[in-house]
């Protein structure tokens, strides 16, 4: 990858008092976020190393800001500094509005620094002045609303004045600099302030009166996430206060190319409930046409009333759309390039919100030309056994989704009336195109001076030229798409779809897409849910029926059948144990008789053949019997039975594939996969891979035929097995010459 320098080292000019003041702050370890980060590159990633700080960086700042090209940047700092002296000290601690609060002013000033460094835009001075003016108007309005709402904020959130912290949320850049603000008081209570007309959070997630709270009450279970919200004003001048969700502690770590990403870990005992709730959210998002639930808009975290982490929707602006695929909600990936979805299933290093440029080790400002590595993720969740995503908990996910859909269908009439009432005056954001297209257009504007082409509409162009990601919304009463300035962009298709598409058949889309995204190939049965290759069956106890969803890529079908008898799985477990005990008794007697008793050999063969046919029917109905479905003793018995079978090659290899997939999710021990792999290969005339099967040669136990013996210990280690020599010695001491070690293992 070629490196494009935006800013080489510049010769120092005449230093201004502002440049000296900012340089002194950098020397003291302050104001580092007013500038792009210092980063390094590792392979395909660039990752932040540090922010500017210390004497060397202070000298660099003083020299750089003395150059004439940075006068608009210096003027911006002066403007913010003058404004901060007029801020209301009664509302906030004195340092909240200082330029030293780089968590508040940093994103804006990093943008303006980059604009000045690139020197490609027209009228840079005017652009910088407008961006600063828009941000300060936003903060003036915020203070006015904080003052007028102070009593309501104390009553609803416990927030007390003066506030001690105000920061901007992420790199969101909409509406003339009206970014989401995080506001906190001296007791650590925090709320989000959102200056926009779209209040899907109040409509759906408000704990006091939102639709999700109503659905939870109807379902009799706390399945959908709720937050405390306070909606104020109306129309384009509306605003919202919302409880701030703290991300779950970042405990897991992914290491790759020297980069570490941390993320939330859910205790394995709590994970089934966590993913059941995630499934419920998926069904609700599909039913209500909620979209844009990607990283940043959904967080695995804790609200004020949560006792354990769950997924919270913290930014709900897109709703009321007709959703064809679950991927349209943003919770799972579809066919496009986006993988930073709400339910990310593996811990990728890259972030969805990279900077445009960074300083390299030589303090040259260079254009980002590769993926930017994040330091933490709030969406990639693992259990404490290291399994990422909901794949290991798909039955629980399906159960949560089904229970929400059943609740929606069972209360359709009442919910339809409630939805119609709440849609009165509601507004939803409209996304005319992928946000990444807008971000790319802004990058070209800032770094290349390339103005948006004719592919963008006039209303999109005007917002992009002002430095904003274009923002549009539509109300339930008026299908015309508007900007916040009231400009009509276009007449839109029907929005705010109702409940006419709510039925249990519609859930099939959610289940199909969720299973495909999870990548689960094994058959799994748990909690009245059976998951097959292109099929998911759910036992619905309330109506004594079994719903079977089958699908192709384009079609989902629903069939209603008799429910699976609840004692069925228990009987499978008991039968597996009975077969295993009978096999052990016959096999021990046969080995004790030096394997000369042909009658016992025939009995063993018949037992394995009949038990194998029965096991095939079990796998067809329930999938491979794991400890989670039949208990540990019966699961071990199933593994031994499969090893003792002969013939039925296709069936045994199918079982082996299901075992391997289940092992990936921690549902089958890896050693069982190793033992069974060797047994199946030897039975089919192929050499074993792991050296788990031994035979007696000249009075001594030795491994059966082994493939690539030099690497066997590497393969064994990957399956959690000790070195072959150590295992062989254990076999010889344990079994001497009396028992077949292959059978005993």
C-alpha cells in the first residue's frame, strides 16, 4: 500500500499566543485529542499508539500551528476559548467548556486540523468558521435546555447540577454539528442528549411507556431492552434525554499482528438468557421495521436497572419500514460488505468509525489507506468458555424470537391500536443510501477538495458541503422526506407499516437468516427447539403443536405438526446408557476369553448393528446427542457406540461432522471427536490421525496404522490430548494384555 502524505514537516513561522498555549497544554498531557492520533501499521491494519503529549510533541505543535496554513485552525481555538468564558457556571463545573475538554471539542478540531493540513478545499477559512459556529450554537441550545429541564432531569434520571462532564459521542456528524452529548454529574449519573426530531427510543425502548415495555408485560417476561427516556419539544426542534448505557466490562482479548481488541464476556451460566433476549430483539426489530442496528447503535451493556448485561438499542432512528430480510435490521450480515452488525459473530479487529488521517512515527500526517483497528468492541460478545456470538445458543435465540412473535400475534388487535396511537406525530429517519457513501464523499471533500458529484441530490450535496452526513426524516402524517431545515427532498414510499404482516409465518425469515449468519451446520435440539440443515422446529406448548419452518434461499414455509413427546429425549438418554452397559458386559467377557468366543462376537456385532440403526433414527429426530440434550453419561455412551459400529460409512461420517461442529461451540469434547475420527477412519481402511486406537503386537500394545506420524503430537495437542508416547505408556500400564484399549478408550 502506498502512503499518501497530507502534511510533511513544516518550517516554523511566527508563533502565536494561542499556539504557545496549546503547545504548553500538550506538554502537560492535555489537549492531545485536538489533533489526529499517532499510529503504527501492522499488516493490513493501522492502530492508534498514543495521543500527542509531552515536550517533543509540544514543540511539534508549536512549530506546526505557526505555519500560515493553520490560521483557520488557530482562529477556531480562539473562538471556542472566547465562547467558553460566557458559559453558565451555575450549570456546570468551570472546566467543562474549556478547550482542555478535548473529549468535547476534539472531533471537530481534528477535522479542521486535517482540512487545514490538506489545503484542498475551497474557502477553508469560511468552512472552519461555519463548522465552529454550528457547534457552538448547538452547545448554547444545550445549555438553555439543560437549564429549563433541570427539575425533570433530577426527577427522571436523578441527574443533579452542576454537571461535571460533557463529551461528544463517537464521530457522528449530523445536523450542523449537533452531535449526541454524554452528560454526567458529580455522582457519576449520566444521560445522553440528542437534538433531533426522531425519537424512536421514546417510542419503543422507554422504560416508562415504550412499546417494548408493553410487550414485555404481555409476554410475562423481561425480553426486550428498555431505557429511561424523556422526550421534549416537537417537530424539527425536538430533543431527547436518554439514560446512558454503560458498556459491559471488556474482559476478552483478541490478539492479531500485535493488536489487541477487548470486549464483553458473559458468564456461560448467564449466556442462554442473554442470547434468548437477543433473539427476542431480532424478532421485534423485524416486526417493527427497525433498522441501522449496527455497531455503535447497539451496545452490550448495563442500564440502571440491569443486573446482568444485555443488548441495548442506544440509537433508534430508523423504524416503520417493511423488512424483507433480517439483515435489513442491521443485526446480522447480508450479502453486502458490512460486517459490523449488531450481533457480530467473530471479533474482527477493524472498526466502523476510522479517522481520515493519522501521524506516523516521523510525525508526517498520512492518509488512512487500510483498516483501522479498534481497541475494544461493545458488540462482539463471548461466553466465559470463549465461544463468540449466538451460534452456541441458537436454540435459546430461536426460543426468544418465537416467544416475542407469539406475543405480537396473540395481542395483534390491541397492539395495532396502540401502535397507531403512538405513531401520531412520530418521525423516523430515512437513509437514502449507505452511510459509508456519505462518509467517503466527505473524505474526498476534506482530503482532495473534490465536491460531491451529480450522483448526489441537491439536498445531499448541500449537507455534504457543510461537512455533515446528510440527514433526512419523515413523519407518520406526511410522506415527504425533509431535512432538519424543513426542505422537502422528495416524496417517499409508504412508511410506518402496521401489524398486517404479523404472523408466525413471518418469523421464518428471522429464523432462516439468523441460522445462516450463525453458520451452524450440526443438528441441535434443546428446549423444545430442533435445528436442522434447512429446518427449524419449535414446540408450542400453549397450543399443543409443533411449528416446522423449512426454507430455500427465496422461500420460507411453515408446517404445523404434532408436538414432540416431552419424554422422548429422556428415553433416548436411558436407552443409550442401557446399550452402553450391555456392550461393556459383552465386550469385557469376549476380551477375557481371548476373543475366541464366536457366540459373544456375534452378539456384539448384532448389538452394534441394531443399536446403530436406532441411533440413526435418534440423530434424524434430535441431532447428535450432546451432554446438553441427553446428559453427560448418555453422550459418552453415544460416542462409544459410534466408535464400535462398522459399515454405515455415510451415517458415521455425518455424525462425525455434527460432532465436530458441536465441538466448535463447546457442546462436544474435542477428545471425543479425535477418538471417533480414528475409529471411523480405521473401520473404513484409512490410517488414524490422532493415535487413540491401539492393537496388540507380539505381546505389546502399539498404535494402529497412523497417518503422518511425525506431526501426530501437534494434532493431538489441538484436540487437548497428551503426547502419544505419554498416552501409550498409560495404555500399557492400565490394560496390560487383558482388555482391548480401543474399546476402553
